[in-house]
């Protein structure tokens, strides 16, 4: 069962049939080598599917990690591997919320990519651009012809979730809570 999202604090990236974007600066993590970006997102559609991108970037707008809700409703991640966009094998539905997590390691220049709490990679993913050296902001943008996305519950944290306390998560696995 998906949580209720899209309340007063949700960010909607949409507009007429031209591309647009927004950035959200997150100060205080520039010196951290381990950064976790976590959010809920719901792609929108207007019958025409373009691309929606959500990226973690440094102050020079150089991308480290990225997710794309792309053509053929594919959920993809960005990397320096040939072709840049790599399909996860998962597809998106415009009526569904997805929890996206990018666990970014600036020292190794790699990240792990999770959809709804499940890692899609078995090995660390090389950065989208290897020269990205620190975290500064999140960029959300949509391509021409794409309706956009609703983004909610954005969280960006350093090591340990930003505090001394451990993080606890509960997930459903069939009829069990794990």
C-alpha cells in the first residue's frame, strides 16, 4: 500500500510543452563523502512520454547520481557507462508513487540506486560524471512533451542519517513486516 503523498509540501514540476527544471540547494553536506538522497516521486503523463530527470549535482552543476523516468516508461539510472542511461528493468506507471534512494559515495565516485527499498544494482554504479566531487543540490527537470512529476518527502542526509541515532525502517515483504 502506498503512502498518501502530494500534500501541501509536494513539489510539482510541470508546465507547457517545453522543458523546464528546478533546483533545491541543500547546504551543509559539501564536505561529506557519504550522502543519501531519498524521495517519493510520481511521474505524470499527458499521453506523450518524454523524460523526467532527478539528479544530485555539485556547485558547478556536475552530476554524480541520476534517475530518469524515461521512454517506454522505463526507470533508468545515469552513469559514465556507455550510453549514459541504464535501464533497471523496472517500468513506471503514472498512477503510482515510487520511493527512490541514491546512496552516494563521493570518495569512490559511485552510488547505489534503490527503488522502493530494493537495490537495482549488484555492484556500485560509477558516477554519471566522474568529476563530480561534492554534493550541493538536487535538480529536477522534464523534457519537452513530458507532463512532469510530483516529488514529495525529499530527504538528503550525510553519514548516519544526519544524527547520532540509528535509522529504523519497516518494509512489507508479502504478508510479513521486515
